[in-house]
C-alpha cells in the first residue's frame, strides 16, 4: 500500500470517528435543549484539536515506518488521483453550501415563529445553531468524499 493511500486511510478513519462523535453529541444536545453556545464551541474546538493531534501522530508513525516513501514527491499517477478525488469533493461541498444558502432565508422566517418568536440575538443564535453546523458538515462530507475517492482510485490502480 502506497504512503499516500495510508495517509488517506488515516484521514478517513479519524474524520469518521472524531466528527461522528462530535455530530452525535451535537444532535443529542439539540434534542434535549442543552445546546449552549459556549459548550458547542468548546466541543467543536476539542474535536478539531483532537483530529489534528491524532492525524499528526498517525501520519508521523507511518512516515517513520517507511521514511523513503514519505520523502518521495508525488508521481503523476498520485497527482491525477488527487485531482480526480478533489473534483468530486468540491462538487459535494458546493451543493451543500448552496443548499444551506437557499435554506437560510426560509429558516430565518420559520425558526423564530416555530420557537415562540424569540427576538434579536436569541433568534440569530437559534438559526445559527442549524446553519453553522450544516456548513461544517459540508466541509466534513467533502473531506470524507475526498479521502474515499482517493482510496478507491489507489485500489483500482494497484
């Protein structure tokens, strides 16, 4: 298995685990009404830091195991795989962002009415609780798609 394929496996596994736990916790807190902005921000920050630390440690371990592969620059086949996977990830990201943009005016009107007409900052926070995580989910889905397609393309060509 090529070094860059191993890196994509690490990336995929860590994203699925860390963001899966984060979004499960986030959705659970919305369901119970316990989604406090500070706690949500803290959970996000913790998840992002944990993801970075785990990925750095795992990729460093892979590089130490086979330093010659890690130091080698990407060959044309690997660059082509990266480009093909990136175009699919960009499509997913674009579609979800457009969907969120189209949904935001509707949510801005519907959410306050459904939640008993909160005003000002409270209404903005309630709408933001849905839109900002949706944008984060778009980024996460695009990253997962990017890793999956790279792995698939590496496997097809091996």
